[in-house]
C-alpha cells in the first residue's frame, strides 16, 4: 500500500514552524526539504502565508461535523445491530434486563425547523401580542407585525424575528403546538429555538438593566452578549442566569426533572435560594427545588435542534413523551412494571410516525402499535 | 447488547473522527470542489473503514487508508460527472501529495485553534483571522481592552501547548480504552 508517512513528517515540521517550536535539527530538516525542489519551495510558501491560514480556517469552518457524526454513528451501529436483533428475539428476557437498543441512519440533511405530518390537521403556532391579541402564524405566508413603540416583528416560514425600536415594556408570548419546532430572534439578537409543545414569554424590547424571559417546555438559547443586561430564563420555580452563552433548557411539566445543558459560556441556576454554577459540558438537573450537576452527552440532549431524536439509555416514558409531542399522539403503556426497557440511539424525526414505530418494534424490547392517534405499548 | 466492547470501539471511532474529519473534507474538496459531496464522501469512507478495516490500529496507516479511500471515491465522483479527462490532465502524483500535505497542515492548525477556550478563541479569531484592532475587538465582544490583551497572550500560549504530536492523542486513547 502507498505510504504518506513522509508527508505526515513534513506537515509536522510546518505546524511546528507556525508554532515556533522547531528544534535546531528540525529547522535544518525543514530547510533541506524546502530546498529539495521548486515544488516544495512553492508549497511551503503557500503553507506559511498568514493570508492562506485565514482562508483555510474559514473553509474548514463551513463543514458540518456534528451532522456528519450523527450519520456515521447511526450507520455504523445499525450494521452492528442486525445480527444482534435476531439473537435478541430469542433472548427477550436478557434484553429486558439490559435494555433495548436501536439505531438508525440520518441519511438526509435534517430539515430544521420542520413540521411533522399526521393524518389530521394540526395546531398552529400562536403569538399573543402586548394588547392581548392572538395572531395565528401561517408558515406559508410571510407577515410583518408592529408592536406598541414601533418594534417590528417579521415572520418568515417557521421563523420570527424582532427588530428593536425602543418603547415601553411590553410582553409577547409565542406558543408552539405539538408537531413542530420554531426559531425566534429576540430584539437583543438572542436566538431561541423552541421545541414542540413549548411556549416563551418575553419583552418585545428589553428596557431595564436585565433581560428576563419565561419558558414552559424546551428551548435552545444562544444568548447575545451584553454584560450590562444579564439574561435570565425562568422555568417554574427555577431561574437560569446567563451572560452570553449557548444552552438547552428542558422544562416540560410531565418530565420528572428540569435539565439545563450548557453548550458554551457559563450559567447560574437559582433554585430555592441556592445557586449552582455550570461549566460547559455539564447539565443541571433540577427536581423538587433542588439542583445537582451531572456530566451528560450534550450533543444528544440538543439533537432535536438538528432534527433528530437522540436517546442515551432513556426509559420508556422519556421516549414516548418525545413521540407524543412531535406526532401529537397519546401513548398508553404499562407503568411500574419491572423490566422497563431503555433505549440508546439516534433517529431522524420522520414525517411519518409509522416509520419510527417500525424501528422501535425491531428492537424486540417492546411492541408498539398505532391505532388512530394512540400508541399502545406492550412489554 | 450494550457490551463494553462496542462501547469502547464507538469511542475510538469518535476520536478518529474528531481528529480527521475536517482535514479529509478539505482534501476531498480540493479534488472535487464541491463541499457537500466532499462531506458525503468522507462520511462514507469512515463507515467503510469501520466496517472492514477496524483491525488496523496504527494511526499513520489508518490515515493513509482513509486518504486513499477518499481519493478513489473523489475520482469516481468526477468520472460520474464526466469531467475526468479534464481532471486527469492536472492530476499527478505531485498534486496528490500536495493536497495531502495541505490538508494535514491546515487540519492540524484548525484543530489547535478550535480547541482553545471560547473567550480566547473569539479574541484570537477576530484579531488574527479577521484583522481587527484591540479596541475594535473590545467593542465587538463588549469586554475591556486589557482583557483583549490578556486573552491574546493566553491564546498564543495555549496554542503552543496544544500542538502536540497526534501520537500523544492516540496514546491517551489506547490507555483510556482499558477503562471501558
């Protein structure tokens, strides 16, 4: 087989040149290589130019490693799982003890935001304006609204953006129904992605020395930096204080705990007079007015933003709640039963729920049947 | 089903992916100048490598295998696009080696920069990549000019520490496997 080892050696020398850490011996080796041919000399000239560094860093930044990894992980695992699926059918008891697993491939680009298709017509997102007026947002027509004080609200597809024009403190509420997600840009430039069955209450213009918003459900925030006006999200009895950061906050009322997953920057979680400081990569888990820190797979927790369901040893109720919110269905399953299967894997949020249930059935860990708008689960 | 074996393997594949994905994309992109197709090709190469050649554990050998798989897939892609004759004229061994060398150097530098802590990275990007002055950076990021200066110094310091030979990373990987 061909070998590129000499190239790896040369590239290491050039990286060290950039880094200014060449030893005397290495410097001589690099100079010898440069002098060996005109081609080498021209190559080195290109590879040591700051202009080229800038351009190449920009080029490198335009690929999508997270999306790529979702696909590779899914595809590699599904191939690995096929023979296991057959064995599993014969050893159902063991599976139930260890936990079922399924994986699927994200072959196509995720469409975000996206709308799930089910048989019946679905709810529409609703914007409640400062004067209490309710506006139903149609993704097929673009709309331009104006709030008191002149703030412009522009709606395009499944996106809403606020343009700051000063004025009094007026709150709007955006309610997203089951079956879709939505993106919102606040007047300060903060971006919010709202997951299905979620709502956010926020000022159309941030007046005082703070930026306070209120969440039910789940949202991913990329907060615009503004040290003079700290940003905070209130969910139930909990408040998350931030200064310019990205994080996912899951606060559905039917989940046992609120999860604050920090992607970058830093946030402070305030519960019952106590404060918990989070570092990137950590998740604050809040239940019964108490917060603990845990290290979890952040990319998995924010999978919904990339159009994926991603499970990491999640139990039946966690999995079914996500299906209920996305496909607007109701799930019926045995509770309090021993051997509740757990699921690990990544799957695209398909247009069609049948495809998802089919894959869940293939795990052999439980059976999922759809009748009308109800999923019946047996295990 | 969730055996320790598959878990550590998956972890190992992820480390390889983190190390090599972007530079292989850049390599493919140089050949076919289509960034979406380049990403597809590289993803398929990772999947194929893992299904057929996971027994190879020597890093330079893995890298070479991936480069060769990506190169062949790129040439196939061009054949499909019926532009192969045009490309064949420019494609020589020298051009191929140059493409590998570029991908390696820029890929390694990108990794070093991307692994800087966020505050540092932003300052570094604005200053060295976008050419802003200290005061402009301070305004842009809403931080003091002194913070900009310290972050710049820190970025350069960290950059030196982070450009370790990749061999080190693989060594860590092999050691850490024992705990899975």
